[in-house]
């Protein structure tokens, strides 16, 4: 029965897990790409013993499993299991990429002996950004979990929590980029001896940070708009946008860090190693500093 205002009350409950059948070729291709990238990152991580980059690599695992969920959903669009796997893992994977990206800036500042040029005390750079990233990750994962409750009310509650997590991620990334750019300007104007020697390609690495951060920002903005439009929105009802603004962008981020792997940030001379070891206070960066003999 129609309501007095001429609307169909059943329309308000028009919710579907998918408003299309997930593409099988696209999902298989995505699994293959992320699986290869993840294997290569795992190899480099173990070879360089760069265990601070574990979060990034786990993000690749999440992407691979997430797109396996879309393969499942292709064969059963009504399966909550397949939907939840792809929705949560693909959603939160970039937060794991971000955790490693945040660690790189603190490490680079120390490598260049430029602690005095940092906007934030260098011992707090990683702590502040990773803590914010954990909050964003938890909100997105928690919201995705609530959405899997199977009711429209829970879906809407989860949707709002996810949006809050995405906004949190955008704000953190924005502040991170400002911090990195300010450091870039300061060290360009007053370079340290290490920066002047040219042993560390710090300019290249800062641009890598900018590039990957902006890519993840674009993806996060896309996700915010997608969730704000709701379950019947244009973006979420057209699968192509997921692959353009999420899949491809995140694969590019992983590829960039394969080419410019952060093991090259390690200090090369003994004095650099000693100072780096003594000053290293980043969260989870113990494995990054070369061991003493």
C-alpha cells in the first residue's frame, strides 16, 4: 500500500547485496595481480628483513582474499559470506598500506639526520599517524562487520561508521602530506650533511610518499562518495567504478613500492647506523635499523 505522500513504503527497504552480478574475469584478474604483487613484496620483505613493511604486505593478502570473495559472489550474489569477505577486506587493505607509508617518513627523517626539521618530534611521527590509522582501520572494519548483521538497520549503522572511518583516514593522510611537505621544504632550504652527500635519494622517496598518499586519498574520497550515495547510489551500482578507483589504484601503489623499496633508506655508513640505532623509537621499526656486530 502506498503512503499518503505517494511513496511506496516498501521502497525504503529496497536493499540488495549487489545490484549486478560481479564480473568473474575482472575478479580473477584482480586476484592474479594482487597475488603476484603480494608474493613479490613478501620476497623483498624477507630478503631485506624489512619487517616494518609487514602491514603493507598483509594489505596485499587482504586484497587477494577480498577479490576471491567477489569470485564467490559471482556464483552466488545472495551469499552474505562472499559479500562480507570482499566488502571488508578490500575496504580496509589501504589502511594497512598507509601504516607502512607513515613509518617511512619517520625513518627517512632519521636517516637524513633531520630530526630538528620535523614538524612533529620524530619519535612521535610514526606513533601519531599509525595510531590514527589504527582508529580509521577499526572503524572501517567494525562498520563492515556490523553491516554483515543481515538487517537494513544494521547495514545503515555500519555504513555511517565506515564513512566516519574513511573521513578519519582522509584527515590523517591530509595531515601526513602537510607534515611531509613541510619537512621537504625545510630540508631543501637547510639540507643536512647526509642530505647533501646524496647517498640517500631522499627527494625521490618523498615524491614516492606524495604519489602513493595522493593515490590512496583519491581512493578514500571515492569510497566516501560511494557510501554517502547509499545502497542504490550510482557508484555502488556500477562495478566499473570499483575497479577504476580502487582496484587499479591500489595495484599501482603496490607496484610503486616494488620499484622503490624502502630498504634503500637504510644508512650506509657506520656513524649513520650508530645514530639511527640509538635514536630509533618508531613503532614496530626495530627490524629496520641494521643490527650491531
